[in-house]
C-alpha cells in the first residue's frame, strides 16, 4: 500500500486524525461510483469558498487527483460556484470501500469505520459535511447533525454523551425520514470545543464558528436545563394545599407544567403522598 507524503503515514490509516476526519467527510459528502472494466471515481463537491479543504485532501492522497470548478444556477442562488475533487485510482477506491464507503447512494447504509479510528476527528468530518455549528436565533451555542444513517446517528449520540453528559435518543423526522440531533447551551459549547480543537483539520468557517462559542456564558437567572430539581415533601404539601398548578408554580418557582404533572403523579399513586405534619 502506498504511503502518503509528507506525513509518512499509510493512506487512510484512520488512527491518524487527518485521515479519520477525511473519511468522515467522505462518508457524509462524497460519492463513490463504479463503471464497467473496474473504472469509477470518488468525487467531493463543496462551495468554492471551501476549496482549501479539497486541497488538503489532495495533499493527503498519494494517488493522482484533480480539482475543478463549475458555476450553475440553483434553487437558492442565481449563480453558485463550486469545486469538485475527483479521484479515479482503483486501489484507493477499493480501500475506501472496504473501510465503509459504499458505492452509489449511501445515506442510510453508511456505518462507522470497520477498523480502529480517531472518534472525534471522524465525527468532526461528519459534522463539517452534514452538521452545523454556531448560535441559535436566540443567541445560544449549538452543534447539530443531520443524518439518514442510524449507525452514525447513534454513534454521535454515544460520543456526545461522554463529552457533555447529555443523553439523546434519536428518532427519524416524519417529514423527510432523517435524524436531527441537537446539542445546545453548555452541551453544545463543550461538544464544539472537543471536536474543533486547536490545529485540527476542518472547514475554516466551521472551526471559526466553534471557536466563537467559547466566550458564551449562561445569562444570569437562567436555570440550567440539565440540572435535575427533585421534589421534596414540603413542596408536595404546598402543591396539594394550593390545589392549583399555576398558583403553586409562582410559590415554588417551578413551571405550571411541572406542578401539574407532579399533582397528577401524587393523586394517581405514581409517587407516594407526603407524610402529615
């Protein structure tokens, strides 16, 4: 197998951060096609502003490849200029396919690599291709991933739980049958910092967006969304005495929905009634 200059590592050794990232990006945004007589090619098309990433892919690949541009009209712009990286080598295509990059349409069938790999670099590649990083309309930091692959969606959630402590359960969107996974506030901030570490290979604009999340701090008075607040017997007695979720919410500094649910649980026997004083 050919080695890649200048780093001297074997091509697509996924324990190498750059190759793990590259493979994740290719799985999400690349297209592997084949024709008769073992012909075929790998292509990746990105916005012209992201051409530097394709140049890095070309540098990391010890096989002959090319970068070309094209301008066309789309549903979003009268003119859209993109750049395409193309790789024809049968040896390279065979290796990528064996690692888990399918030929043809692949969105639902892709899986995490079938060998040892660098998790956060692989996932950063997936997020760069099929995710978003930045601030919500309300100014809260977030990292999100849109994927049709159950395996990749679950792996992303498992990894993010280790980093953020937040558990997500994925469910397909009924409209377009894909998964939309979102981590916001401190969870998004922590995940972005982990994935986009200093000096990592990534889309420059997304790395800049991830870095912009670091100074954010939760506004004063906003309760943490991930801090569980348990009910105690004193609160239960006040709730039952007032017999009004809205009124109890003001007294207990809880939401009316929380008070309504607690009252139902008490009266239905789902939780024990408080002892009398």
